[in-house]
C-alpha cells in the first residue's frame, strides 16, 4: 500500500487577520463557495447579518451532507435562525448547551466552536477561529483571529475536523420552528414571569380575634410600642391580614389555615407620636376605626379587638383599610430579597466526560463534577420552581384541598425534575416571638388564571 504524502499536507495557510480589526466578508465568501460537495459548519453565535451572509450560499448548505449548527445562547437570533431554516430545511441545527458543566459566576456548558468545512471533490477548505456569524465579527468591529487552510479530504486534519463537527451535530437537534417558544425559554435561561403574578413588599399580619370581621370595608388602627417595627409600616403598602381564633397562634406551631380568614388591604396612614424617640410627632385620633391591634413588644402575638379597646401609649400608629376577603391558599409569601422564582434546566442522559484538574475543580459547581470527572448534562428545556423563604409557623399557606387542583401549586420538600410544579420551603429562624406573625413578604407569588 503506497503512502501519498500530499494527502496529509496543509496548503494555502492564511492568518485572519494581521490588522486585528478587519473586514473578512470576502474571505469567508470565498471559502464557502468552494463547498461543491458539502458545507458543514458550527458557529456559536448567529445573528441576522449571519443569515444574510449564509443566504448567498444556500445551494451549498442544501447539499445532502451539509449542515449548519448554531448555539441557542444569546446573542443568537432565533428568528434569523428560523429564516435560515426556511431556506435550508433539515440542514439547520440548534445546540441547546448543557446544564452542566457550569463554572461558578461564569455560566453553563455551550457549543463555542467557530468552524467551517467547505468540501470539494478533491480538496477541503477550512476556516477556524474566533469569528461568530455577526456583523461585528465579520465586518471587523471586533478584534478577531482565525486561520484558513486547504487539505485533502482524507488527511487526518480533515478527518478530525469532520469528527468534531459530527459530534456537535449529534449533540444538537434539527431546528424545528414549532419549538421556538422552548428555544426562547432556554435562551433566556428562565421562563418569563407571564405565568406568575408577583407583588413586592407586602405586610403580612397574623392576629387572633375574639370577634372576626364580617363586613368590608373596615378600618384597623394599629398601636405599636417597639420602634424596630417602624420599617414594616409604610404609606400605601399592601397588607394581608390573617385572622385566627383566640389562643391558636404560638411560636413553633404551624398555623391551621382551615380556621383562618384572610383580608386584603393597604396602609392609609402612619403617625409617629410624641413618644417616639427618633421622630417625635403627635398622636392621632381615628374615630372611624372598627378594630384595634396593640403591639406591646416583640414577643406578644398581635390580637384584634374592637375599636376603643386600646390603652397602649403608642410610639407609632398605623391605619389600615381592608376592602375585600382574600382567597386562602391562592398566594405564597417569601421573606427573601431574592426572587423566589427559580429556573431549572431539564436535562437528559448525563455523560461523564474527562478528568478535571484539581486546582481548577473548585471553580465548577458541585453538580458539574462526579468522581473527579466533568459531567455534561444536555439541556432539553427549562421550567420554573418556587423557593419560598419564611417562618415555619406561617409560610406554608397553601391548603391541602387546594394542592389537589392542577392549576395551583404542588407541594414538595425537595426538587424533583419529574414534578411539573413545585414549591420548596426554606425555614427562617425567628428571633422574636412576633416574627412569624408580623413580617414583610418581599415577594407575593400567585399563579395567573
């Protein structure tokens, strides 16, 4: 068997570009035109200018063995990729990246190649470098670098390039315009909030009462002695008032929502009295109030009483108006400053890859490494979960009978990707007796109809 050295030779090697900022459009067109047999390419970022460029080479892209792969990751323009698909159906692929490996504070795994293989019947032309299919890269707005070279189709370099492109294709999926919404969700890394109503900074009050309010609207006058609670009471702040039977609220004991009532309202007045140590003002008289709440200290659970029953020399007064009954179990409340809406990547067939250097392993997330090897978990979709932070006594506000309804929340204590809708509860330590019963919900979450 004879050995033809010319079949392993790289020829016409050209570096792109010594000027750094250089327009390489003509050079790229020249390479792509040589694809008389097939055009295979994997380019990370693809925008509308990239579609314009490739539209001049649709004949080459429609060869039976041709394909083009782009990453789903932004700034890839999914509409532009869809338009390219319309011109070369079945030849356009989208790579969805992976949930893992994930480098801390950097991001998840993605297809980052910028590689073209233009194959003629007796020669292949290769472009490899940093250029994405964007106007900024191709027109010379970025500092980019790459090389162009020719080689025989049977050379080892070409065979290795074909293997790389084939792996990229296998790990991608044929672009499907019917999956555009899924692609958008993955690209954003999260679903939009269209599935949820989110209300921020709502005051939550749990109080006992001998006589529960029956009619709305009604006015509640709060008398507060601890100045530590001043930050909770702000003009026009929304309020949720849960009214419970007497002696039914205790620290460490989950509330029975089956015996509670919920009222929705807002704070209409806040007064610092002459007894306030920091912002001395004057006491107000609110004769129109229907009920009073006295808060003596941080260890007394709020109690609703008929108006005029207060004897507390308050430092702060607050007036709240409640206009309608709320539906128990329709909302969850989170004390965390971070949004409780979390984005979970759906994956399939995790694959152990190769060893990771010990001195760099710490920069990856724990789920990215198993037995010293990087784990590649291909992404197939993304969905949202809720992570609610609150006090154990009161944060589980969804009634058992409501969780059976498919349109609302399914309650779990840990994540399970087989569950479509889930709420994870993270208990927060209550420093004072009153904390679980009078607090600020940073986010109120409810599912839209």
